[in-house]
């Protein structure tokens, strides 16, 4: 079960709407959903909320240490309240997913994400949950820093917000520890593309059946 929900980002109005703050956006949405307002707490170097969901105590945290030192905040709260790494979920921006997609992941590397890198170091473990919120990739590695520190265009922002909304529906499953159910709710599910109607050249067209012969079941075209 998840006891501590963390969102990563950078404090300050100049960063508020940037892609790198997608984790903050998720915690803000969660705070509204649970009616649990965040408040500054010096002891944990962040904005913190404590509430009860399904009879269980749940913590929300937005580190205010800047991204590169996120672990300082996470570790301070987790150690004080004896929250194990596997009871922590960290929401963060993910370059390797397009806007609108979200994935739930346990453990693994930090993939160069500085916030995750510091959490690894401060917790002494990579065995915590991550909610990867897709923000897309600029296509060139040298442009990544500028990309995450810029605001997404409207269409991308709408897609990201839809992913945030979808992932909030998994909250009961996350708190109960039913991570398989949470994955089903969070992961992007796309309807299959409609198949185009086949085009036939006159030479390839089948000969018409005699008018007196009824069509056999299953002869109707289905689009292949």
C-alpha cells in the first residue's frame, strides 16, 4: 500500500507551468481530490498534507528543495514516520512517454532524472513506486533541459491533464496496494484504429454472383 505520495518539481512561479513540474501538478490535483490542502513544513523541506483515506493515514509531499535535492525532503518525512521505500509513490515528468500517457513502475534506474537520482541516494534504495507522466522528448538530447523547463503547448497540456485525471481514479487501488488494478486504470488504453475500407481495382474485383443466388453467411465485406 502507498502511504506517501510525492510529486517532483521546482518551486517558484517561473517554474510552475513548465513540463518539469508535472509531478507537482499531480499532487496539486490529488490535494484537491482529497480536500487536503498543502502547507509549508520546514522539518520536511516541502509542502505537506496529511489526511485519512479508507481509514489509512496518507501523506502528500511536494519537495521545495529544487529538483536536484528532492531526496532530502522525501527521506526526511519517510524516516520520521517510518515509511518504507515500497510504500512511497513518486510522480514525475517522463521524457520517454508522449504527453497523455502515464505508466506505473516499481524500482529500476533513474534514467538521468535528477530528482529520482537524489531520492535513490537519500533513501539508499531504488525500490519505490514511480508514476511516470509523459511530457514527450524534444528529439535531441542537448535540448532536453530547455524542453522540460518550458511550458507545453495547449494540445500537449490538455493531454497531460487527461493523464492526471485518469491516474487519480487509481487512488483507492494504490492505497490498498492493489497495484495490478492501479496499472489497469493508469496505463493508456487506446481504441484500435478503424480499418480503412479496401479498394479494389476493376481487374481484381470478383465477379458478381448470379442474382438468383443468395449471399452465404460471412460473405459481407468486413474491411479486412
